[in-house]
C-alpha cells in the first residue's frame, strides 16, 4: 500500500502553501525523512521530508497551490525506480577527480553543469534573480557545491553584461543579498520591485501580490483596527556605546567569532526594561491580559520577499555574543528564505531598525498580538547640551509604539526612558541595574 505524502501543518494561521519545487524526481527512489520538496508559505520556505522509503510519484507539479492535509505525492515501498537521482555531469567529474586523488577544475565543473540547469534545481533566491532579469540559467557559469548555480554566479553574470542592454533594475537587484551601506539600501528600497513586468498600452503594470505581501498587508490593517496604537519618543546619546565598541570590538570578534553590533545593546536593554514594565511585554487575549516571564524578541528584517520578523527566544538569558551570532544566523536565513516556522512565531516584543535605510523618525506599527515595538533610527551627529556645555554627539531618536488598551502612558514613557538610561551607560547592562 503506497504511503501518502501530504502537506503537513505549517504553523499558526497557515492553511496553504505553494509547491515551490520538487527536490526529488518523479519515479526516483527516496529514503525516509529525506527532503523531497520545498514549500513556500506566507511566512517561510520549508523542506518537506519523506514520510517513508520507496519510489516517489508526484501528484502535483511545481508552482501549484496546495492546502494543508492535501496529498501531493505517494511513495511505493515496493516500486521500481524509473528515474535516476538528479546528478549533473559536474558531480561525475568531481567524483572522478576524488577517485584519482585530483581536485576537479572549478571552470570545468561549471561548464559541464550549465546545460543541465533546470528551474527546479535553483534555490528560491537564485530563481527569482534569474526570472526578474530574464536570464537563461544554462548560460551562466556555476561555481557552487556540486556545480550548483549560486546567487553570486548570477550577480557576476549580470556585472559582466554591464555594457549590454538589460532591464534597468538588474544591477541594483543583483546585490540585494550582500550587506550594503545605508545609501545603497535606501536607493534599492525606493525602487519598484516589479520593473521586469512588461507595461500595458497605457503604461501601467499589474502584478499579483505575493502570499507574503498579502499576509503582511492583512496583519498591518488588523493591527490598526484592533489595537489603540500610540507612539512615544525619546533620544539616545550613543557616545558611550561608540566608545565601548571602539575599545573592545576587535577583541570581541576575535574571542567570539562574530562582530559587536548595536543590536545586541538594544536587545539587552529591552530585555531588562521589559522585566520592570511587564505590560509592555504582554498581550490581550479576549478579556484577559497575558503576561510573559520571558522575552521572545522579534527582529524585523527586510528581505527580497518582503518583511520577515525572526525571533530570538529567551533573549533575557543570552550573552552579547549569543545575541549577535543568533541575529547573524537568522538574518542570513531570512535572506535565503530558509527560516523555520518556529523561528517566525511566538515573539512578545519587536525591534525594527529603519535607520539602516536612513530613517530619522517613524511610528512603527505593532506586530500582533504584541503590545509594544521599538523603532531604532539613523545615528546622526548633533549639537547637544552635556553638563551645561554644547557637545557634538552621535544621537539616535527612538520610538515606542504601544497598545494603549494594556499599556498606560506612564508605563510607555518610563519604559522608553529606562531603555535610554541603559544604553547611555552600558555598564548598567552588565550589572543589570
């Protein structure tokens, strides 16, 4: 009796997904728990493991929208394979090289792989870049493991076509995955994301919203309609943090293998302040107020697919090094569309940093069902009064949006002042005073 392959539960409020690609071919032999397909939801991309061992038979094709519980394939444990495992000529060259004791040539590997490139073999990020720029993947030199096409390969290909006609946004879009200074990020964010869609006769473009964009829109509108959102502001003198980072940044990176950024200071400050002002870390459920004795901190991240908010769980127990390493890991996973569903749910408070795009001031919208969100902004040198003297200091405006149904004005202002107090004297973060 064949084993049904069904779409598993994909997290709270997720009822359907897109069958992004088949990792295993129709008629191919698979092992139990081996990834056989990739699903795209409005929260993350997830690999679907095989529920059993045998021969895989597809019942749905890549690109289909499927519902939770729907059968998309079956596995016959007594079946006879009719398709060989996906194997490129490059993989064979690598194996031959390994047997002979010689490392395969990277150029030879790339060339032999190119003719066999198929859309379903590409990662989501690579496929999107290829499609947006209307490229032929088989003509791009591949240098990834096993001869796979990487995002860097596509970017290099686009750069090499600099003198050839191509869609205007290609160059900007091709560097989206790499860390950029605020000016580049802001310039990219200002551009429409669907310029590759041909315009109609009247000069307009009609592009269906992605599932992720639809979900973001629904949540933002819901937040505005269900919560009494107010915002309070303050400013933080970042000089003490600048001095501390300048003194220990290199030693920190050498000791922990990760850079010392600003976000770890804000995460620690928020975690300590939320202990004191627990309503800001709470939520409303029906007629009840839910308090949390932990801080699951959401960090808003801008990705190619839209906004993602990966969660650092129990951040109150994390060291600076742990916070920085988790932020780096989650940011890379968000960029590549590989965040797990458990990494995108359960947050109790969120931090968003519009400063990376150059924002001076904003009023962030709550991430339901949370009751508070902290907005960071650009750091600018301004003249301020320090001990009755005018000094030039690196200053940042901070904003706390909160749900006035549960958080009073006194609590919100006091919470934000406590965050300011901790950041302006980082030794307090260490001593928790």
